């Protein structure tokens, strides 16, 4: 386990990189990330020797935060409201990751494990939210979580309120039943 100050630096770097990547993309200067985190460039490189290490850390941090949000939303909201709130959270995750998708699909072998990480963490939480909403009679029961994640991701590339409106329309479609 890292020392407390090292962990603070690590957390600050990931948060700073998340913000800088959202504004300027994953090719933003490391000096800008280090300055935003309040650390030196050497500290950044000590924790993240390769840019891909930092991209991976931000990606995993965001996937984890998105996955963790499902539990609290399910505890606080009605099933459909929790599903919609989580899909909006996921929409924001996808829409604000400027350049992250391109980096992940760049062919760099460092990113090869990330699609499995994404699926292992997000598919089960979305499946649980869908099952809960289906049990409540609010959405159809034949929705595949990975297909829905892909559909929302495709709608989210526009970002902002337009993406959220598209996701709301998609959720309305989940309510359709052919019976």
C-alpha cells in the first residue's frame, strides 16, 4: 500500500488527467496534468511511466465510479428512475471522454485488457438495474445489457443534453411490449 502522500498524489493525478483529457483529449501535455494535480512532472512519470498507464488509470477509475453509482441509485430511486439515472451517468462517462475511445482503439497492446474490464464491471450492474426495472413491469425483460451499453455509447458521442435526450428516447423504447 502506498504512503498517504503518494496515494494523494496518485489520486490527484488521476483526477487532473480526467479533467484535462475531457477538455483537451488524451494527448494533452503532461505538464498541464501535473500542474493541475499540484505535483511535478517527475511525480507524474514515477506513477505513470507511459502515457498509456495514465489513460488506463483514468479509464478504470471512471468505469469503477460508474459501476459503483448503480448501487446507490438502486437504493435511493424507483427501479426505472435508477435505470435512467445510471444510463445518464454512463452517457456522461462516454460523452466526456474526449479522445479516450480513439486511444483505446489505437492498437496499443497496453489497452487490450480494457474492453474486458469494461464488460466485467458495467454489464453486471446494468443487468441488475434492468432486471429490477423489468420485475417492476417498467421495461421489457429481453434487453441485453451489453447491447444497451453499446447503443447508449453510440448515442453519447454527441455529448451534452442532446445525448441525454436520445438516451431518454431509447429508454422509452425499452418500455414497449408486443403483447
